[in-house]
């Protein structure tokens, strides 16, 4: 029973360290798979294995049954912790959109782009609608779909019209 309780306490201690230190420990297991081998998932697995196994051992008196029940509970709680962790960390759609993310994206001209001059295009990247100054090698009227070919500056891009037939 003591071994189960020690494993459970290690799981709770790991969870407390993860809460205090943050994502510091995730880097150690980053190469495997951040979702299922996150610190939260490991802490949930160890806590459920230890405390579930201790409860099963005291209820049944059989170590092998306690190990099986502890493993099942550990896998279940570890999986739930991984899902909750990935939900709370987000999908990345709210991340900052950078101009470099827009290369090869399709946008729409908002104000005419004169040949050799600047106009305005509207682009949706990661759920964010962005308007940028745009330059093109040919004149492009408003409403035309364009492809972003190059970033000129943080607020301007080079575009080429899409000729869809």
C-alpha cells in the first residue's frame, strides 16, 4: 500500500510543481508528443495510479487487482488531463498574426491598386481579418482576388491577381 501512496503523492507533487513552474517541465518531454506526455497528463496518470491502486488494494486485498485498477484509472485520468491541457492551451487561432504568415495566402483587393502604386487588400489568416497596403506589377481593381507573393514591410505586401477561368 505504501508504494501506491508514494506514487500518488509523486503525481500530486508533480502537478503542484507544474502549476508553480508553468510549462518549464514540458520541454523535457517535448520530443515525444506534447499533448499526451505533458506534465499535467503525467501527474494525472501517477496520481490516479497511486491513489486508485491504494484504494483498490485496501478494498480487495489483491495487489495484482490493485495494479490493474490503478493502471486503468491512471490511463483514463492521464488522457483526460491531456485533453483538458490541450483545450486550455488553445488551438493557436488566437496567436499573433505576423505579416510573414500571409505569403501564398489569398486575399481580396479593397481599394484599387494602380500600376506601381499602393492599394489595400483584405486577408484572413488564422481567423484574423487583416488589411494591408499592397503593391502589384499590374493594375488591379477592387474586388479582385489576389495571391500574396512577398512581404515588403510589416504593413505592405506584394500581390499578383488570380486569373480564374
